[in-house]
C-alpha cells in the first residue's frame, strides 16, 4: 500500500518557522543585525520571536523591515551579542 502526499510535486515542504526567545537569537547571531517577528510579549516587552532576516549592515534590512510593517506584522530589530568584549568606562568620584 502506498501513501499519497497532499503536496504538489516539486513544492517545498511547509515547515513551521522556528520560534525562540530573543536572547537565543542574539546568542545564535553574534555581531549581526537580527530582524524578528515578535510572537510573544511580557508587559509590552518582546520575549519570543521568529527570524525574518539577518545582516551585517543595518541598511540591508530596511526594505524587509518596511515590508513586514506594511503587512501589519509586529517586528523587532536587535543586535547579536558581540564576539569580542567591548571596553567599559567606569566613572568614580572621590
């Protein structure tokens, strides 16, 4: 007995886009701009999302970001954690 698929021949598998916590995306894409579709909020703060696009240059995401906003999709732009530690300035008054 053979099983039939409802998929059309040559069509891509309809896989669900992966949803993760914001911090997980930032860890996965260090030193990279990350555009996410916000899927969960806590008191108005985004906590989970689906990846829409990544780029090294912020300008490369502008059109994608605008397109999703026009569709009414709640988006978030963030930056992945830096690979190299950044210098910190500590100010002390004696």
